[in-house]
C-alpha cells in the first residue's frame, strides 16, 4: 500500500503565484530596494500596475528609514506607504520647500535636512491591508491586524487589531487579550513550510487551541 504524497508548499519565489492572474505578485521576488524588506508569501494585488509596487506604492522613500513587511501579508489594490521623505518644515511661517525648485533657493537646502523622522515603517506578519489604505511614516502594524479599505493609518495598530477611518481608529480586536498572547506564542508564520502545509485548514479556520496542538512540538 503506497503512502500519501508529501504535501507541497507554495513557491515563495514565484513572482506571479496564480496562473493566469498577473495582477497578483509576491513582493519578495519583486522588490529590489535595499530599503524594503519583505517576508515570504506577502503579496500585492493590482489589475494594472502590480509589478510597479516599489515606485507607485512606496512613496518619498529616500532613506535611511526602511519599510518592513512581514510574511503572509495581503495588500489590496492601491495601498500606499508614505515614507519620511514626504516631510516639510512646520516650524516657520511657510511649509513650502523652496530649495527643491532651484536657483539661488538651493543655497538654503540645509533647511530641508534633519527634518523629524519617525523611523522605520513596520508591518507585522499575517496583516491584511484593504483597498487604497494609506500607511503614514513610522507606523507599526501588529501581527494579524486588519486595515479597512481607504483607511489612513497615522498611529500604531495593535496585534490582531481591526482599524478603519481617517484617521484610522481601533474598531475592535479579533481576539481577547489572552488569546492574542497565545497566538503570538504559536507564531504560525514561522513554522517550517512543510509543517505549515499540513495544517493549512487549522491555520485558516481552527480555534486557538487547535492551532496550539498543531504547532511543531506542541505549545
């Protein structure tokens, strides 16, 4: 009697993982910037400009701050990350960046250096970011969070939080605090791909206790 074939994980290096659907791209094999770090299986969905993610969706990114996107993140069409390079001076009468337009105005370029910098923008693992949401500089979005469509996220989002609006506010958390701690301890996104593949149904539809039981070595 032959044994069942070993489960086969999806390929994290495939740029277009869905046959016939060029609108879906995995970001890790797409991104080339050293300032952007992406985890396995994170994807972006866009019917027209999927492969232009770095230039159309990550804006004003001149460094040194980084954009970090965790594993298994789902980014809907039009998601934008506004980085620290978008900042203007706000401590004088005008916010206009005169030195950028040339002429003798460039003599004052020092006024555009050392502007406030909120640091890296960090998206945790298993985050779902909805249609045309905007993530502002330096925001940290926790694991398992959901960002509603067209939200403008100006502050940190807790693990397993659901936020929406402009500015985005916490609507609720997906689990109680105790269960959130258990989910973070399980950290299924760090499981070996082969083990994860055997437990996809539990990860997608199981209880916290069932997920703990499925973890490598138990929890």
